[in-house]
C-alpha cells in the first residue's frame, strides 16, 4: 500500500491467467498513484487467489474504486454502491493515462456512478 497524503483509491486487478498482467497492472497503478500523491490499496485476484483483500472499510473510505479486469471478479457485489471505473487489463496497460483521466473525473461524480471503458 502506498502511503502519501491525498485521495484514497482502491483497486482490483485480475486477468484471465492470473499471473503476469494482474501484477503488471497493480505495479503500474501504484506508480501512477504515487505521481498523483494518492493513497492506494490494490487487491489482486490471480493464480495465487485473492491477495491484499480490500476490507469493507477500505471500500467505504475510497474516493473512487478502479476495477482493472478481464474476468468476473470474486466478490464484485462489494462495489455495487460505489463510484467506480472499470476497464480491461490490456486497455489499462496500453493507455493508463486514459483510465486515470476517467478516475479524476469520477472524483466529483455522485456516488453510484459507474463508468466502463472499452
């Protein structure tokens, strides 16, 4: 978990094989959040199962949830009442700035606003 003052973002990364792309996306997101001076907690769902699981408190405190996934997430119902941006792993890895622009816009959106990027 990155600890810097600012916004609080939580995320889940998951890919089909649950190996490389899951962790590549998590690392890229951590670096982007450091640049933005945001706190971030990233749950990964991969070949090793769920790691760094988000708690209900993490999700409730989050300014925005980012779901970076190519598969159906375990526990996706946890995010139904949140403000979230959802995108595929490859879309995030190819153009992370596009995703971060959407996350920044979500900061001022009403709760329950959900954006799905292709």
